[in-house]
C-alpha cells in the first residue's frame, strides 16, 4: 500500500450526544487546517498552538462565523498516533457542533477518513505492526476486563516481540546454513553442527506449538463464548436469557411457542464474554413460522460452543427431554439446568441417575444463576486449550500464519537434521520467516489490509 500523503479528518467519538466530541485530523495539512479553523476566543487571530499542549479557542467555519468553543491539541509527527502531524479539536458533544467543525476541517483541505484509516496510517508509517493494529480494534470492542487485558498485551507488543525473537533466531540459523551454501568446498560440515541446528529448530517448533494451543482461548476472549438455551416450550428459556443479560430481551408469556426467532444477549462469566442465544422451544411445530424457529434452534444447538438444556421443576422429564439430555452428556460441552427451582426439586434426581450434574436455577428468583455462570466459565476455559498466557493468538489469521511457520520449521529440521540438502533447508527457513513477517503485516496484500481495517469505526 502506498505511503499516504494527504490529510484526513473524522469525528472520532460515537455519533449522538455526549459531553464532548472530538474531531481528529492527521497528515501534512494538519497545521493548515489548524490555521483555518482555530481562532483565539476573542478577536480574529489564529489560535497559537504548541506541541502537546491544550489551548482554549473558537472553531470557525469557512465564512469566519464561530461554530463552537473548543479545546485544541496539537501533536506534531512523528510523536503522534499516526506519526503524522495530528490535530485534535474537542468541541461540545452534539452532532451539529462536531459536524460543523468537521465540515470546517474538510473545507480547509482535509478529506473524510475511511474507517480505521488513522490506525492504518500508524501501521503504514511503521509505528505499530498488523497484530497491534488488530489489537486496537479488539481493545475497543473488548467486553470484559479479561478480554481487555489480553488485547492490551497484544497492543503493547507482547505477541509481536515473541514473533520477532523467533524471526531473529531463524535468521541466525539461516546464516549458518547459507554459509555452507556459499562455501561448499570447505567441508567442515561436522555432524554435530547439524544436530545443534536441528535441536534449535525443535525448540522453536515446541514454542510455536505451545503458542498455537492458545488460539482456542484467544478466540473465546475475542469473539465471546456462545451458549444456546434449548429445551421444549415453556420451561423458561426466555426468562433465563432475560435474567442472565439483565434486560428484557425476549418476550415471556405463559403460552408455549412464544419465541420463534433466535434472540441473543451478552453477559460474562468470570471474565469470559458470553453470548447467550435464546431459541424456539423444540417440539412438533404448529405453523410454518414456528417450524422455521425450530430449525434455527436446532442449528444453534449444533453450532454453539456450548448448550444449556433447560428443563423445569414443575413436572417430571418428558421423553424428548431425556433423549436431549443423553445427547448432551455425550457431547460433553453442555449443562442441564432445572429451571423453576422455586417450585421444588423436580427431575433433579432423575437427571443425576442419567449421569448428569444438573444445576437447579430459578429465572424468577435468580437462585442458582451464579452456579450456572461458573459452569459456563469452566466450559469456556476448559477443553483442549486453557487460558493462553499473556499474549494468546486471537484471530484465525494469526493461527494460520503460525501454523505455516511451524510446518516450515518442522520440514527444515527434518531436512537439515539429516545433514542433507542445505539449500532445501534454507528455503524452508526462508518460508518460516516469511510467514512470521506476514503475521506482523509486512508484505501483506492491500486487499487483506482493506478487509481488516474496514472493520474499524470511522475516526479510529
Ligand atoms: N415459577 C417459575 N416460573 C417461571 C420461571 N421461569 C419462567 N417461568 C414462567 O414460565 C413460563 C414460560 O416462560 P418462558 O421464558 O416464556 O419460557 P420459554 O418458552 O422456554 O422461553 C412463563 O409464564 C414464565 O413466567 C421460574 O423460574 N419459576
Ligand atoms: Mg421463549
């Protein structure tokens, strides 16, 4: 992607009303924008700015009329977010004030920034790598403190440093291997030398393998852990969703078959972001709308990370519920809850006899919900990959690149360990280094960059 040379501007705060709104400008024309838009509060003189100091002034439109009283912050490059000259104008937090100041900046020569373009510039200007740029987006979207911590670590460069050290070590090995290519006549190719190289590649492969194991957890932290509430109609699935997310997301009635569409909401379980999916009750549908709802419920049950089978304490288990409970026991990623525990124990004993460990809850009183959230957290953290240290792989893109690098390191180790074909081994080492460079975004094609940065909000 080309080095940017123009000047961009955007409102960096969310749309709507608030205390303040911030218009951000970046690029070589930022000082020109400042001169055109900012005035002293009294008089028509330009507002004097000094680096990293805040000034009070007025923002004026192209016709010289005062738009708003503002604070201005001048951050000349390269010590700025984008490494370019950056101007921030803090105005009052209404749409008219922010749009007015933005309009004045555009009239003064800036162009409207695309989503994520400030961060793209920070990347293109070498201030952060692609893993860090992605982490900016994920920091903004983090739903729990634990998710925030993981993404802050990525943003601070914890993963980038590890990847950089792998690259450094691969580079040193490559130099040793290539020395044999350059001077093949010097036959000092002692067998020990190759063994040492193979051992070091083995150690690298182990470290990369351990990093790959963090992906399950990293993805859970980034995307959330999806849990589907399933069960027959009227057991209280929608009531549970509402209770768990703390708002009336789904309609609750005493009529079976009320819920048709999938309805979701977010909560957290011991720091894990959890997305709860409410579904239509599983039964023979009475009409085409309900039939589609049941189909969606079945799909959600099959695709969710975990399933909560909801039964109720007001009656004994139905045959269909028993069948579903057995299915869940086999799958291993589920919890059976007996809702309406305020009415009594219900089928708790029967479920225990089936080898399950049911959780009694009441959507009405809130009883048992902390225990249910603990079980969800344990499922999210358990499985093959537990919490992944301080800098987990959080995206499929990361996983794929580390896997490519690992495969090349393994091939290089095999080839060089046999003391044969150093040129083939060298090309594998090059391939490993290339995969790691791509992980950090160097040499990444424009369309991949576009795809990543288009997920950002405007002004970031
Ligand atoms: N006693 C009692 N009734 C509940 C509880 N949870 C839900 N209900 C009632 O059960 C009925 C069905 O609830 P709903 O959430 O719509 O069930 P769904 O069809 O599974 O989504 C409603 O009348 C709720 O008020 C509970 O914990 N205790
Ligand atoms: Mg419902």
